[in-house]
C-alpha cells in the first residue's frame, strides 16, 4: 500500500520505514476511520444545505464553520487514502 508523503515527511529513513510498515499493517483501522469520516461528511453536508439555517443571523459564520470542517475532514480522508 502506497502512503501519502506527509506520513513520512521529516522523518529519518528508519522512522519513515517504520511509519510505512505501521500504516500498511493498520488497513482495517484506517478503513473504519474512512467510514466514520465519510458519515461525518454526509451529516455535515445535510446540515450545511439545510433550509433551517437560513433564518439565523449568524448564517454566514455557520456556513464558514461548516465549510472549514468539511475541508478538514476531506484532508484527513486524503491522507488515509
């Protein structure tokens, strides 16, 4: 399993090898994490596009927060492949 370079950036060669081994041995854990994050993304998307929020005077801030949360979840999903 190829991993993203961010997993090993700044590590010594031995540490990088250990990290690659660790990630490759934990595919079940990473798969489950991917499922959890995907569910969170779907839930956030429903909330973000809900009509109920339009009545809030803080709508713009809520949207910015939801967009940032979605962006962070997507970054994590990219890291775990």
